């Protein structure tokens, strides 16, 4: 669990996070709503350009893309064979339909395009920055505080889970498919919830002591850079171009 | 359980986002500032629980636990689950911006429903309480699989087979979540019963 893409000094990393979040949202929705292969391929090329400009580490990015591959594989195993359309190939009772392959191809490109856009624009900032940015662009403050607290404590709770898991291992717990295994995991997760609640009580008291009044303050500031302007123009142009390609069909 | 970016149509994405926005608004209204720490840290616990893999035969599955989050939090499950999904999107790129609404609905909608339907029976001792806990865990997964299948079906009726596969794949997970939720609720009743009264 690491924010591998957040470290970096590329042009993208230096632009205003609020601009990046807004651009990512507009870009994701534009691509998600496209149906023409030309448009989707153009977007895929743009996403690859973004990855190059942001100089993201190739290894972790590749692992994230293969993680999306599991669901895509399932899609390719089912959709082309079940989608009604012109037969492309016959295997006994199974028929590969041309329309099915076409749609699976478009979905694959869209998934990869949006995923890369999201990694470049949003996963390129730390979650604390994202939280304060969401607050700046009008997300309700309670939701932002939930996000910031959850982010702060996932590492702590993860550590708690490792302790429980180690304690079980030392007592010779070997997970297999039986009721005892499920009971043990249930108790571990139950203990995790109990400890989370206990910790929340102490955290709440500490917050009260420090005069928490429903606001977290951010010390981050982003100096204006010409890259803000470049990114805003580039994203607006690309989105307009994609809309035009989609309009052409 | 989530749908990746690029699969669903505009109307489905927007309906999901609208329903999740309503659920989140209700949840936030019921969560006052004294419970923010509780909600935030339970969101991290939910996130960590989803990293736990349990064996099923030769394979394994990760826990989901949206049923128990519903029992513990009621409507507040919406904002808490939404936050956990956002963390998953940023850390692992499971889901993304456009599917946040639909995925929130898939996970949190069932959580709130089981809290209303089975919540009142959870406190009972003996087999009634255990059965209600099992039904909360298994029911939350069943409903989630149905919402997921419905979002695929409403995108394109010809996705029927894909939607059906999504439901079948989740059948064993339903059983496991039911069993684990039943044990987990039994554990909480002994260790910290006040957590379940909320």
C-alpha cells in the first residue's frame, strides 16, 4: 500500500490539484460516454502521452493495468460468445459474434484509457492533498474529513491486522476451506472493528482537546505555474476533439 | 465488488451517482461531528478487511463485509463506503471517478437495506440472532450482485450473459460472507455489544 505515483516532479505533478481533479472528471466522463472506435483510440493515444509527460514509474503502472485485466479477461471469455450478431467463427455450439468482439474491444480501450488518465491526473497526488482539494472544489466537509481520517488510519489498522495475523500464525493457524478457518477470520475482522472503535474514541477525545470545530486546515499551497494554463488548454482541446470524433461516429 | 471504468452507459452511471449522492447526503446528515472519527476509522477497517483473502477450495476470495458495515452504521454506511471506494480507486485503481456512484450503490445500498430488514433481529439470542446475522452478510452480497447485474443489463440488454456470470461468480462468496458475518456478529455481541445497538 503505497502512493507510488505521487512522488514526482513532472509538469503534471506541479499543476494545481484542483485543476487536475476537475480535468480528470471531465476526461473520464467524456471517454466513458464514447462509442466510436476512432474516438476511443484517439483518447487512448492521448492517455499514453499523459503517462509519458508525467514520467510515471513503468513497473507499478503496468501492474495496475494488469490488475484491470482480470475483469477484462472475464469479459472476453463471456461477451463475444454470448452477444447476438453476425457469426465470425464457430466452435461446435459456440459462435463468436463480430459485434461482441467489437464491443469487448471498445470496452477494453475505454477501461485502459480512463485508468491511465486517472493515474496521471489523480493518483499523482497524495491523498491528503486530494482531500483538501476536494474540500476546495465544494465536496461537503464531513465527507472530506471522513476521507482524511480513513487515509490517516488505514496504515494503523493494517498494522493491527498484521499483529492479529501473526498471533494466529504463531498458534499454528493454517487457513483451509473449513468452518474453523472462517470462524478465525471472522474473529480477526471482528477484533479489527473493535480496535477501530476503541481507537476512534481516543482519537475523538484528542481532537476535542485540540479544539476540533469541524474543520481541518491545510498547510499545502501550490504556486501558480504556467503548466496550469497548458494543462487546462490541452484537456479542453482534447475533450472537444473527442466529442467531435464521437459526433462524426 | 465493483465495476471498472468504461463498461456502463451514461444513464446508468448518472442514476447510480444520483442515488449514491442521496444516500450519502442522508448518511452525512445522521453522522454528527462527534462520530466523524468513528466513521473515518471504520472506513479504514472496512478497507483493510477487503484486503483479507479467505480460501475457498483451491482458490480464494477477498472479504467484502458490507453487510456488517450496514449493521454497525445504518445510513452512515453510504459515506463510509464511498470514502473506502475512493481510497481503493487511488491506491489500486479499482473503479474510478465515473463508476464511483454505481459502485457506491452496489456496496452501500444493500448495507442499508439489510440493516433495516435484519437489524431488529440481530440482538436476539440463540439461533434467531445467528440466522439474522447470516442473512445480513449473505443478503448484502446477493443484493450487491443483483445491483451489479442490473447496471450491466440496463447498459445493454445483450450483456445478459455477462450479468448472469457476475451473479453466479458471487454465489460462493454469498455463503462465505454469511458465515463470517454470523461469527463476527456473535463475537461483537460478546466483546462489545454496544457497537451493534447503533
